[in-house]
């Protein structure tokens, strides 16, 4: 998960009962496997003393910043969203490395072409 990120900032009040998602996400970030995937990713924790809701801010390697409301979003959902965005970044980079433009634009006439048929072999017993 961290391999797609350059920075993670987790903010929460330790006395707030809504911090479960932040603590779980922090545990995932501190896991050995996650740290090994990107040792240069900075994980910052800000312990608050006010009533602000807990939040998780991530900065992707391309500089895009995303803020997640940790009150209403489970840590696993946040992780999945990061992985989906990261896979999209990998695909984009793969196309750019191959000299292709991004996003890929498929002409409308190609979208409506029939797909080649497949042969179905019938089995008799």
C-alpha cells in the first residue's frame, strides 16, 4: 500500500471513541511489509486535543493529495481505495513508458465493433 504514497498523515484525538479506523490504518502503515514496500514514505501522526473528527491524509507519488474521513470510513476501505488509485497510477506510468498518450482514447467506431466469436465444443457422454 505504501509503495504508491510519498506521505501519510494521521490525525486523531486519543480520547475520541471514533479513532478505531485511524489506529488500524496506522498499524497497517507500521507493518514490516508495508514499510519495506516504500521506506521513503513519511508516516506522520498528529495527536489532537480538540473535537475535530479523525482524518487520514495521503499524498500519492504523483503529488495528488487525498483526505479520508476516518470517522465514517473503515481502515480496510481506505486501504482498498489507495490500492485502486495506485494501480491506476501504475497503468498510467506503463502507458507513458511505452510512449503512449494518457488517457487512452478509443475511437467510437472501435467501441462498437463486434467481438470475435468463440467456438463452443459440445461434449457427449
